[in-house]
């Protein structure tokens, strides 16, 4: 069943990634199409400018040809009828030929073939205008007969025919260019419309895909919300039941620890008392042995002498050391039991003052061991139990002082900040450090780490973590051997109450 659920979950994730990837790819394609379409539009605009340029050239050619024909017609009209109107037409037209040729040269400067045609047209126009001007001058001077005879023999007719040929050749060239540019424009427009159609289809597909994803995720979200509502409705009862069970178990553990410690203390007191009796008896026997050695040395046995003066004191010393250690452990268990049964009394705590008070308590040992202690300003204030907070911080600071690395100037830093409604305090030192393998075990009862050259029973950190749990917090450590340790205490800004802390 788990394998099936895992497979469905993996398939759902792959499908989700595929859908998101497809939508992303679609948007990328739309952006690419937009870029291509923009480039096509710019290209089409450039082609339109060239088409318009072709029309301008054709108009300039037609204008030039019309002016040449009008000039020839004005000369003929003036020869046939000595009319002042033809003379004026000739004068205006001959003045317009030059500007018309200049426009034609400017418009065809980009086309070497047309430039050659225009150059030839300029040369022929100069000849044509000069010939016609001489003929008109004869008429103006009253030499009509001479003007008619020169008309029959001058080169104006061949010149005008060549001008017409050049005009037709230039028009043919522009028609060829116009056909090419119109074809290019048609291809660009076809490509542009094709891209628009493809983009439209892609937008429709993306819209359908996006709508499908939205509907699907909305349905999943609704199902998850309904499931979460059902889970929350059951969770509150489960939390209350679990909290009650934990409270009951904690009370049982506290009573058990209290009873066991008391039951252990009674025989321990007897053992310690009889050990004292044995020590007194051993001293009496030793005095008797000394008198016997002085008065009758032959009755003193060497084995008895060794047993009385060596073996018995050694055994008694071992018994006393063991009973004293057991007494310390029982007292520690009693402290833990009493701490677990003590009522939490939350109050507003000025953590700057609390930490400073702890530093003052340990000031003598800090100065004695030449340790630099720095406390950050503006530590976050919390609402919690003063005694419990003092025990937590005092225990960690005391351990930092105790386990400094010899030969290195000690340093302890205390800092804190608020993170998401939680107060995070850090106590960092540059002492011996803790092996990463022991980061969890140091919080276990009666467990210690590293060299055991300092007095202790392995209860302090276990007690500290138990208090932190009661306050609704946690405690962790980051450390490496010979690189110091940083204890991080995570506490609620406001104590949530016994039930909330257990939950």
C-alpha cells in the first residue's frame, strides 16, 4: 500500500512538473514569436519604404519624360504659329528640366544601372535643350524660314527618340525592382500572418493548459483543505488526550523517582553509618595490634597485620567513595523530581538583568581563570519562570568556565534575538569543544563526554534540557573538538502554560 501511495505521489509530482514545464515553454515560445513578429514588421516596413522609393523614381522618370516631350511640343508649336504662349511654355519647361534631372539623380544614386541611364539622359537633355534653344532663338529673331529648315536637319528628333528609349529602359528597371520588392513584401506578410496564426493556436493551447492546471490544483487544494479541517477537528482531541497521557506519565515518573530515591537513601544511610562504625573499629583493632606487637611480637601474624592495616582501610575507603557518589546521585534525582513537581511561575523577565546577575555570580571564577565574558546588549525579554531560566543559563555558563582549553585565553559570548515569535539565545565559548558524535548523548542522564577530569555526575545538561522542555523550549549544541561550543536555547517569548509546553 505504501509503495502504491509513493508511486502515485511520484507520478503526481512528475505530472505537475511536466505541466508547469509545458506552460513555461509555451510562454517562452510566445516571447520568441513576438520577437520574430516584431522583426518581420520592421523588415516589412523597410520593404514598404523601398516600394515607395520605386514609385518615387517612376514618378520622377515620368516627369522628366513629360518635360522633354512638352519642350519638343512647345518648339513645334512656336514654329507652326508664332504664338507667345508657346514661347512662355518653352521657357518654363526648359527651366524645369534641370531640377527634374537632379531629383532623378538623387533618387537613383543607390542603383548603378539607373545612375548610368540618368548620366546618359543628362547628356542628351543638354544637347536637346541646346538644339531647341537655337531653333527658338531664330523664331524670336524673325528668321522663321531658317528655323524651319534647321528643324528638318537638326538632331532633335533622334535625341528625343533616345530620351524616350532611356525613359522606357529606366521604367522597365524600376518595374523589375518593384516586382522583386512586392514579392519580398508578400512573403514577409505571409510569414507574419503564419506566425500570428501559430501564436493564436499556442495561446489557445496555453489557455486550456493553464485552465486545466488551475482547476486541478484548485480541486486538490479544496480536497487538502477539507482533509486538513477533518484532521484538525480530530487533532485537538488527540492533542488533549496525548497531553493528558504525557502529564500522567510525567507525574508517575516523578513519583517513581521520588519513591526510589527515598527508598535508596534509607539503606544508603545505614551503609554509610556502618562504614563509620567499621572505621572506628579498625582504629581500635590497629591500636590493639600495635600493643600486641610491642608486648608479644610472636603472636602477631603477618597476614593479619596486612589485612588490618592495608586491605581493610582500602575496602572502607572504596565503600565510602561509592556511597558518597551514590548519595550525590540520589540528591540529583531528588532535585530533578522536585524540579518536575515545582509549579512554573511566569513573569516578565528583563534578560539583560538576568544574564548580568548570572555573570556576577560567576565573576570570581571568570576572573580567576582569565576569561573574557561579553554579553550582547538588548537581549530579547521573555515571559517565563525566573528560577528555571536562571538554572538553564547558569548551568551552561558554569560548564563553559569549567571546560576551557588550557593554554588558550578563554572567551564566552552571550547573545540573543527574536525569530518568528521565539527567543533564540546563544552561549558560545572557545573551550575544549564536544565531539559531534556526543552532541545528543551529553543531554542524557548520567552521560558525560571527553576527559573526566572535572567533578560532576552527568546530570547538569539533562536537568537543563528537562527545564527547557517544561518551559516549551529546546536546547541544542554546535561544536567540534578544540574549537569551542555554541549552545542554542530556543524559548517562547511568552510561556504557553504547562499544557501548551507539553503539547
